[in-house]
C-alpha cells in the first residue's frame, strides 16, 4: 500500500497549504482527497507535487506492505 502521510508533513515544512495547491497550482481537490485516503494517483500527479514542493518522491509517499 502507498501512504501519503509524508506529503502532509512536507507541505507543513514548506509552508504550502491545500488552499495554495488548489488555487495557485491548479491541483484538484479530488486529487488531494484521493491522497488523503491513500488511494491511487498517477505518477504525473506525484511528479507535479515534487516540482511544486521542490522535494524528492520519498518526501511525498512511502510503501508499506499490506497487513503490516
């Protein structure tokens, strides 16, 4: 399972809010909702977050084995 808890931590660290992502960077609220629920998002979406937050993939998501 892919978890996106690191995304929220990175956003806090970089002082970027969900409001800014939606209104300044045109990220859809649906994409943010999917990530809050640890649902599937495209690699394009991950790449956009890396560019916006100027960070590495590891600062946005992590893999956790199901049942762990």
